[in-house]
């Protein structure tokens, strides 16, 4: 049995088992809502007719519980049966196809921290990718026609994969930079459901191996991150600086495209909504469902980049946590791109649909990340995902990444 065949079987079976378990869990949640509503109804009936309602309630509960138990058990059993029969000869490895990778990327973004423990085959470590296949950093140079001394690493965002940069089917930023500047570009895929600080450490370790084994000496390393990817890039640079890793001294540019440096309003809303929903029996299952969201999503509440922001704390507590402000990397130029769906004043409260302009720019009344305002670019009438492939963003990248590395070296001295 080949390595790819084994991986295909493991991934398909794990997905089948997960589907059965999740469907069974959904049925249990519906049953909880049913019981809560029925309980209130029968309480009202008892208030009106007295003890005569008790036998009816007992029969109702027995029938309802039995039905839900059968449906839930059947769903779980169906998943386990599919797990045993899901070996499809000749099929591709899901994680190495565009559709399969996209599905797994979304799944990881939602519950990736849970998958890391329960079904690691569906989580996977951070990897460099070439045409969808994972490649060790020691070998990635063999997949590049003419390795350059200037390397650009792209990091996707939450629930995405490296395929997201192909939005609209147009030439990607990576393809353009290779053609126009002759740089080598690399794509990274990671489990976006893990804590940002955990992914930052993985990125730091991966880039250390990459720089050490690149076919030619790396002269300039540039990091480009969309959304969460920008936060991970910042976190990796900070982690590497703190631990004295050599690769970080090669970083000349760090570009953040729609990254929520000060937090994302949607995660903040879900945080408070889940707290309210769990207080009421009828909505408690929905609150618990929202609280299943991954550690990576939770870190977007305030843009947390280090372990101390979350370790040992109650992630469901409503009190606002103090987070550590991580400085920008000395000796590197930092750039940011913001977007807004509409030019209407309403745009101030909806931003690009997921991230507000002040957060992407790293400054508001209470916090300031330290970006130079002149190093920012705003894209009007665009949404969060437009930034993955937009001509104005590419023009900015061409300008920013073509600066002389000597400028950054002098600044660092």
C-alpha cells in the first residue's frame, strides 16, 4: 500500500466517522431544545388542569426520547459503517485536491483544535505546498525552477487554504511576483483552528528549516498574510526574535492584508451571543454550539498573538482580557491593506464585512500597533476576500517588495 493510498483511506474514513458523530450530536441538540420547550408547555398545562396532565407528559417524554435516541444512534452507526466501507480505489487524497482541501480548511477553521486531538489525520501540521502536495522545507527548493535569493512566503487566512489566492481565476500574487520580479514564492497551509501563537511557533520552526536548506543563500525574506495569516506572520517574527532564530534576520517585509490586529467584531459578537444563549434552556444547545468554535477563532476577538493571552484563562468569561502588545519586527518594513464594502458612512461599522478599517490599520483610540500610515493601502468598495486577488493590492506588493534590502539592513544596525 502506497503512502498516498494509506492517507486517502485514513482521511476518508475519519471524515465519514466525523460526519456520523456530528449528525448524531445535532440530533441530540434538537432533542434538548424539544425537551426544554415541551417542559415549559406542560408546566403551563399543569397550572391549568393540575395533576391530570402528568400521565400525558410521561408518555410524551418516553416517546420523544426514544425517537431521538434511535435517530441519533442510527446517525452514529451510519458514520461508523461508512468509515469501514469508505475505501474508494483510485480516488485522490482529499487534502490534495482543491475541493477536498477547501472543505478540510473550513472544518479546521471551525473546530481545528478539537481535530488536532481527536482526529489528527484531518488536522495536519503546517506545511509548505507545491500543487497541493505537502513538501518538507528541506526539499522545497527542488520544486522551484530557478531558486532566488529573494523569497516571498504567502499565508492564507482563517478557514482558507493556499488555493484561496486564486480567487476569480486570475493570476495570483505569487505568479505575478515570480514573473515580474524574478522572486521565488512559496505557499503555506496550516490548521487555522489552532491558537495563533501555536501556528506562529510552527511557522518559525518551518522557516528556520527553509532558510537553512534553501539552494542559495536567502538575501531577503518577505511574508504576506491574508487576515489571520498576517497575525501569524507577526507572531512568528516575535517568537523567532525572542528565541534568537536566524531566519528572522532575513525578513525585510511583512504585509498584512485585512488582518484584524485589534480584533474582529464578528468574533466579539459571537462571544457575547453564546453567553446569552446558554442561559436559556431552549437556546442552550445553540449557545454550546457557538462555544465549540476553535481556539483560532477565539484569538481573533482581540488579535491575540502569544500564549499568555489565553493560557490558564476562562475563554468564555465575559470580562475583557488584557493582552500583550507585540511590537513590530525591527529592521523590517511593515505594510497593511484595509478594505471597506461601501463608501457610505455605514462602512465605518461594517468595514470589509469581517474586519473594521481601524483594526486592519492597527490603530484606534485605545491601541496602536505601530504601522507607519504611509505604508498603508485602502481598497474602497471591496470585501475581506477581495484582498486575496486584487490588482491594486498587487501593485502595492510590486512596489513594497522591490525595495532594496540594504535599506532594512541599515535600519537594523
